[in-house]
C-alpha cells in the first residue's frame, strides 16, 4: 500500500476527472447540494413568515385589549335612594338602586336628554361597572352614604369599540350598534375630558364577566397557577422517582422493557383521554368536586409524568458511569451514589424536561373540558379546591362569545398566555445553558 | 429513604385532598348545559353573584344533551344543580333522571332564540323558503318532480329557485354535535322536506326514515362545518359575500353592520318577528332545576327569582340586550310563579 502514497498520480486518473462527463457529474452534484440548501432555507423562511404572521395578527388585534376608556362620574350617594331607613344592612345595601344614581348623573352631563328614549340611549354609554364600583364603595364603608364621591368606571363595550375604531362611523346608522346621537355625546365627553383613555386594569385584575369591558384574566391566571402547582407537586416526585428507579436500580428484563414501552406510549396519548380518565376516576369514583384546580392539576400531572420520566432518564443516562463508580469505589451505597452524586448532576436536564412538560400542560384545554374547568367562573379562586378556569380555557370561552369586544380580549389573552409560555421555555433554555456540564 | 418519603408524601397529599373535597358540602350553584343558553345563564349568574350574598354560580357549556346527562346522573353535591337546554327535555331523559333518583325537577322557560341564515352586508339578498334550504343542503333530494331521491345535484342557488341569486351555494354552519344544528335540521330542513307530498307521507308511516332523509346534510363541501357561536364565521362571511352562515340570532344582532339575515318564508329574522312567533326557525330555551338540591345548595331559589325577574328575562331586561327574545308577558308571569313555587315538571306534557 505504501507505493500508492509515494507514486505520482497516473495521468489516466486526472483525465478521468477531467472528462466532460465527469465535469457534468460534478456540476450536477454541486447543483443538488445548492438546491438542498435552498430547500432548507425556504423551509426556515416559511416557518419564520408563519410565526411573524401569527404574532403580528395577535399583536395588531390584541394590543387594544390592554387599554380602555374610562369615564369619571361624581355621584351623591342619596340616603333616600340607597337605604331609606338607615339600616346599614349589607344585604339591603347590596341590592340598593345604584343604577338610578349612575343614570341620573349621566343624564345630567347633557342638556338635550329629556325623552325616555334619549335617556336609555345615553345610559348605554356607561358600563355596569359604574354600578359595581358604587356598590363596592358603599359596602366597604356604609357611613359614606349621604356624601358625594367620585368614581372612575369604564365606558360600555360598544363605546369602547367605537373609540378604538372597531366600529365604522361611516356605515348606515341602523346597521351600527351605536347611534349618531350616541357618537355625538361620546365625542363631546371626550372633548370635555370626562372620557379618558387609560390602562385596562380590569383586564389584569378581574375574573371573567359577560360584560367585555369588565372581563379580566386574573381569575384564569390564578386558576392556571393553582393547577400548575398541583401538577408540579404530583408529577415531579413521581416522575423523578420512577426515572431514578428505572434507570439506576431496576433490573433490565422483559418487565422493565414493557414498562419502558408503555411510558413512551403514554407520552403520545391524546390529552382528551387523560380528561376522560380524570372524569371516571377522580370525579365519578372519588367524588371530588367539578371545576377544581386540584382535579385539573391531577389530570394534567398524569399527562406530564411520562414527559418528565423520559427527560429525566435521558439526563440520568448522560451522567458518566465514572461518577457512579468513583462514589461506589469509596464506599458509598448505591442509593448514596445516586442521590448524592448522579441525581444532582442530572438535575438541570430533569428541570428542563419538567419546565417543558409544565409548559405543555399550561396550554391544555381538552382534559379540562371533561372535568368541568371549561366554565364561566367570575369569582377569583382562592385555593386549589375553589372552582377555577385556566388561561387557554378563558381564550376558548371568549373566542366563542358573541360580543365584538371579546375579539380583542381573546387576542389579548393569547398574548398573555404566550408571554408565560415564552418565559417558561426561555427559563428552560437558560437553565440548560448555565447548569449543563459536558463531559 | 428520601425516595420513599417523597412518594409517601405525594400519595398522602392526594388522599388528604380527596377526602377534604369529597366531604365538604358545596356552597356554590353548579350549572351545566346548552351553549345557546350559556350567554344568558352566565349574565344572570354574574348579576346574581354581585347583588346577593351568595357566590357566583359556575356555568359550564356542555351542550343540551351533555348537560342533561350530567344533570340526570344523580342527587348529591358532585352532580350539577341546574342544566340549561335549547330544547325541551326528552322522555328518555326524564326516565334516566328517575332511574338515578332525580324525580322532582322544575322547568323554566327562558325565552326564544331564532336561528338565522346570514351573509355579508354587501353580498346578494337572499329570500329563502324552507324548501330552498332543504334542496340546497340535504344529501339526497327529489329532482325534477320525481319521487326518487338522488344525490344532490345543485351547485347554484338559482338552479333551485329562479328567484334566488345566481351564485354558488356555500353554507357555513354548526357541526352535528350542536343544539343549533339539531334545531336547524328539525325546523328548517324537516320543514322543507315536508313540502314534498311523498316525503310528508313517508313521515307518517316511517318517521325514522324521514328524519334520516331530512337530517342528512350533503358532504360534498357545499356545507362547511364551522363552530356554532363563532366570531370566525362572521369574519369568513365578510370575506366571502355569497356564502351564508347558520347561527343563533344573538350573533346577527351583535354584528348587524357586517352581516344581514336572509328572510325565510318571507319573514325577516328580527327581534319582533321572532318574539311574535312569525319567524319560522325559532325555538324555546329552557333550564331545569333539581329540587332535591334546593335545600342543600344555598341560593338556588334566589337564582330562580333573579332569572325570572322582569329586570332579567323581561321585555327590556338585560338578557334581551344579550340577544334573548323574551316570551310574552302572560307566559312570563306563569313561568315566574312556577319557578318561585318550584312547580314539579310533569313528564306527561311530553309527547
């Protein structure tokens, strides 16, 4: 073989590569290579274009959900209207006629409102939120009855849509939800500085509502939070325990092979199946309550466990055997070797897998449908057994609502959900980058 | 022993949680049922939560059939208290309820809902009849006066009826699982099928076969399944001016600047026409209350009082703002007194 290295290249070889046929073949291969790169680039460009389109439509449609228009009203809390006999009984105060006070104040803003029809049209400018704000103020401190207070309340959803430009002023009057006079009144209030543009605090602090201007995502965010806490508390220990056992202790035999196949299959089971399982076991058999984040978290934990097991096993496998052997060599028991040496080194990988599993669980609605978390829930949940919905559920419910103002709310809620998901995925990436060790 | 401790901890947490939720009585009304009644029930629930000392009821949208199934599953706090329905309860559902111990229920008539066919505001005007709708959408139709059923051959509206616009038949409507589709099939498609004497005769002798013919919608892409209460349909209609959408009246009401309703049998789908019963494709909306829960779950009576108050389901109530078509005053009076006295529903009125 040595003479092959030392002997000069025979002239026949050069000529073989120099023929026209050979050049054509070479060009063909180069062209194929170039084409392949182009296909790859085209794929990336299409993916980026789709992402940009999705995000830009969301932002264009959804950013207006983050601000709103509010109206400032100065209202005298008349004793006669609210609590004639001065009982200060919360039940009477809760049902008192705040509507009348709000309406009278709105009428008084205009000189030309006299007929019943006008009055109805003008009271449609302000949201029922004004009534709620009054009620809340009075229930907080019944002694303020009789005094004059200033409240800030959102305008009604139709007026908000008008001011945001989602209602076209140029179409025929009877086809609009807002009449010409209402537009004139609104414009005058804007001019007089009574209607102002403001940050939409309702959107971030309230639960669901049938009035789009009062609807918020806080209830759903908290519901998602409680659900995720339950999911994490159940799935993490169970999955890590299972992974450690399977990877470090279990004998490699038919039975563990079967378990392994089943875990991999379980990770691919459609999520609605877990919902049905939850319905059958947790609700029907254990008779737990519907709509509770506890049950939702348990169902999602079932779904997340296989994902974490797979990630954790991969992380454990990546720890070099020398670490184990060194620990065992200086006299550590197998359990000490695993818990004091292998597991800490595998933890970054396990945590990454856990975060990704939770992010997936955060975006699920299908399993929650079966256990009653896809529901209209106003009260903000205070614990894992209170009825609650979740962020994706809220998006689904709003997308299904007839009022136009819910369109921007839907996109707004999607933006919030995406922010959470991006944060979680970024955390997973950072964690991996910073803590991961290469051997 | 760490592993064991973790596993034990998780297990005990689950069991403790199970025990605690299973045992505690519920202090919040649970409502399930129809997606059509959902917008109204939620509005009442919210108002109820704000103005009384009770918690806001939880309302789920499960569909009429799914709701009644959950409702009839038994008595006890793990079962819902109220179910909404966009149709009346069926005999076999009453039987299912009775089998599971749910014997005393109260029926409340919420009001009416119209099912409309609408297209973009700048599109052609449709003046349809139920017969046109049947011929346009049924899978098999009689062609050319014969009594043989053939695969639906029509592609243009004016092939069905020369008075209709010469545009392609395209209809976006609800999937078979929805109550809106049930009602649409029953009222519009069956109504159209009955216009053919031989089909009408068939209905008398073999109701099942008739229903199968009337309810089978063509599957060649002319009828496109879309969500039933979906703002997406409204957007799609704006992009395709000749396409018609099928949905509940409240969507037309909310989007009157983007879409217009087709007249059916010469009657336009307006609030007044549906309330007067002139519009042919409208239905009654109900909810059912489990009487056995009235004394265990607080607030049910008060919820009924709120729902049946003039302020809510009355002529100018807040539900009419949400698109509900109220029933006549004397009917409301009767419904209110039945609801407040928790009159037991008599299954004998079902035919």
